[in-house]
């Protein structure tokens, strides 16, 4: 009986730590994005490449999708969708790739949901600024019984837990912050 409260406290600590990591990466990405002059946010190094606004919109689309997915799964209770057993190894491989600075194409089945659509940059920024509180609320709503359950399906990692979603989002933000840095350093960058 003494074990359960210790587990609950440890999980609460992990979720709090994950929210803090998300907050830190949110701040770092925001600082890098805000270093771009408004006109520089529209600059593309090539015709099919993303500009800074596209990168932020992509992050917003991905993270809103993760948060909405978590909210739906939690709200469904016992009727939630079984997405499979999480593989910590598969998630770690995705996280390692994101931290490596490598580049890849998004799987086709996910592209329509996360590719920038040219949304209004002011609206995207408002959505971006709301993400930290939305993450804290979503992570805080995960019952202990679902802490280790695959609640979301990632296109490369397969089933992931709420914590896995937060860890992915943290590394995904850092990955795209590096993309912003590459944009600033690219030949032809305005003011560069």
C-alpha cells in the first residue's frame, strides 16, 4: 500500500518535469523565431522549402494534434481507442533522430495534418502562445492508470504514452529551432 503513493508522486514528478522541459523548449524556439524580422519570416531558401512562419505553423499543427488526441482519449474513458503497446525503443529512436539534426520526409499518411497551409501568422502565433498551458492541462489530466498506456499513434514511433508525446514534442521543437538557425545562416537570408 505504501508503494502506490510513491508511484503516484514519481509519475506526477515526471509529468511536471516534462511540462517544464516543454516550457523551456517553447521559450527557446520563441526566442529564435522572434529574432527574425517580420519580412525575414517569409523568406524561403528555395521554392519548396519552408520559411520561419511555416516552421511555427507546423509545430502548432503537430502539437495541437497531440493535445487534442490526448484530450479525446482521456475524455473517452473506458471507451478510448486502443492504439497498441508503446515501444520505448521506437520512441527513443525518433528522439535520437530529432536530436541528430538529420532531415527526413514526413510519412504520407501524416502529411495532410501537419504540413503548413499558410494560416494567418498572427493567429498561428496566438495558438503557439497557448500551447504551454494546453500541455500542462493535458498532461495533468492523465489518470495514473493511463500513465503507461499508449494513448496516441505516432507515424514513426507507433503507440506513445502522454509522457512520450511530451518528450517527442520537446525534441521536435529543438529540431525545428535548429531549422530556424539554418534559415538564418543560409545564403541570401535577408539581413544575413
